[in-house]
C-alpha cells in the first residue's frame, strides 16, 4: 500500500473520469510525479474544487496499491500563482516538460523547489521569461542525470576559453573548434542544426547569467538540442501554442 500524507504538490494535468471525478497528474515534493483519482470532486458538495487547478500550491493526502492512487484530502497551501498571457504559456510549457520527461515515483526535491521558485518569479510584474525557462530546463536536465558540462573542453579537459568557438554534442559535451567559424554568432544561430557556440555563451549558461540577447539565443539553441534527445520527435503542444 502506497500512502502519502501532507505532501506539497502541484497539478500538472487533469482529465475527467466518468461524470463526477478527475484523474490528476501531480508533481509532489518527495515522491516526484504521481497520478491520483479524485473521486466525486465535480459535485456541488465539494466546495474547494477550484483549488484542483494547475499552478495552485497544494497539500494532499493519497493512498492506493497500484500506479493510480486515490486522493483522500486536498487543500490550498497558499495563494495560487496568477499567470496570464506569455506567463501562462510558460507555465504550461514547464508542466508539459515534467509530464514528458519525469518517470513516475522518482523523487526530485531540488527540481520541485526550482519549479515552485520559477512560478513565483513568473508571477512577478515584469519577469524576464526566457532566462527563467532556460535555467529551469538546465535544472531539469541535471535532475534527470544529464547535467550540462559546459565549462571544459571534454576531449582535452581544458577550461573553455570565452573567445574561442566550440562544437556542442549532447552525447559528448563541448570540444574546441581549431578552425573557428568566422560568421557572427547571430547569423549562425538562424540555422537550428548549427552546433557551434562561442565560449562566452557556454560560460554564461554554465554560470546561470543569461543577460545578453546573443547569450540567450545560444542558450535556447543549446538546451533545445539537449532536450531533443529525451523528447524525441513528438512536438510540444505548449510550444505550438506559443508560436500561434
């Protein structure tokens, strides 16, 4: 029997089950991603049904013998994160990444805290959305066991030089390019298949300092390459919404 009590959690996705119930995909602090059946919550007698929404910090209790637990109790731990427009799309993107990439019952306490902090920062008046997403993606990869190794030239073990150019390959890290490309980074970035990066961009992403537009473009390009290995060819619905 699996049993969790007083567990901080967020709803990543939900769907109706029969007429009065919901199946919830939850991201919990100590148990990772789980699924739970919320029985009878769509009836008039359940007054706090409105808390069963994405981006609401919850405290839950659930139990069960199989993969699908039964939700026993739930309550809002604090006020929901109010997201709208691009902030809301960013939140959906985070949820979809967690749904696609995290296996069930695999604890990720550090990632849970990063998710919660990212939602709080997205909720701010004028958040810099792109750096927040890139840093969360970086933390997600690390939590999955695929931490980005960007500070060293992998084949030679030498520190990355900011003025040099490097080839990035998800399976092997970065390696210095002897005949460095002469085209400006912003032109090369237009080619999504281009795997060349300036050392300064690699070090900025390594240090989590994503302020310059060129660095942000390179960070997005590199992390997208790293995530593609795990996401496969199936497109992200939230990314399509963003484009639309």
